[in-house]
C-alpha cells in the first residue's frame, strides 16, 4: 500500500533579488527535463493497456536509436586515426 502513495521529491530553487519569475522558470525547466510534467499529463486520463504497451515500445525504440546514433557519431568524430577517410 505504501507504494501507491504520492512520492515527494524535494527541489530547491534560490530566488535571487526577488526574481520569482526567473526562479519559477528554472523550476519548470528542471521538472520538465526530469519528465515530471509528462508523467502527470499521462496520468491525467486513463491509458488503455495497448496504449501503454505501444508507448513503452516506442520509448525503447527511441532509446535504442539514440544510443546507436551516439555510437556512430562518436566513432566518426574520434581523432586518434591516422587516416580520417580510409579507402578514399
């Protein structure tokens, strides 16, 4: 039962010179980068099981693609090669 409770994760943003709007924008940026807003948007309405499976599969495919592209880019951009374009 304890797992179903809402978890509280503390975030602290300093307000400098009374600039509350700037602090709110920093907090919003932090929360959006961590996926908190997307999580609450998803939980706003019931998500059918097939939609959940589809979303999870798409996220897995995106993660695999991004990892693959990162590896390809890092391989292309490496600098410890004698000939940058072998065979050309």
